[in-house]
């Protein structure tokens, strides 16, 4: 994999949980809306990476001048999303291990009732 294909950074849960509290960081959950409703990190915006208009939606909703912290269930979809977003000029950080790892560390989640 060359540098252009992987132009984003990965963080473990401890780093990521601190990073998302910084001013200006946009938190993005790229799972399905159903998964998002079952539990997500507070303050996250949901854009499903599997949607055909994922990049168009991201371009219309996310600010390129602010960094993005992205996550999914296990880290695979968010790594794909991070690659796509970084190609569009965003600065992206991916949560290694996804929300599964977040939950294992007993960090708070929000549910849509």
C-alpha cells in the first residue's frame, strides 16, 4: 500500500477518546443508520459509507478546514471511509477497533430511543 492510498492516521481508543473532545474535530460514524441508532459516540454525525452518495453527502456536510475523526463497528469500513475522505482533501483519523473497542473500554455511548 503506498502513502497516497493510506493518507490518514489510525488511533487506539485511548488516543481517540481524547482526540474527539478537542475543539473543531468533526466526529463521523460511517455505519448504517440502524447501527447508529443502537448506540454511537455522543456528537457523532452519521453518513453510511455503503451509500452510493457517501462522498457527495460528506462533501456537503463536512468542513474541509476541520479534522475528521471517523469510526465504524470494527474499523474496516471507517478505514475505507478515511481513504475516500483523505483523497478529497480532508484530514482524517480512524478509530482502530471501532465502536467494539470503544465499548470494551466501557466508554459512553448514546442511543436513539
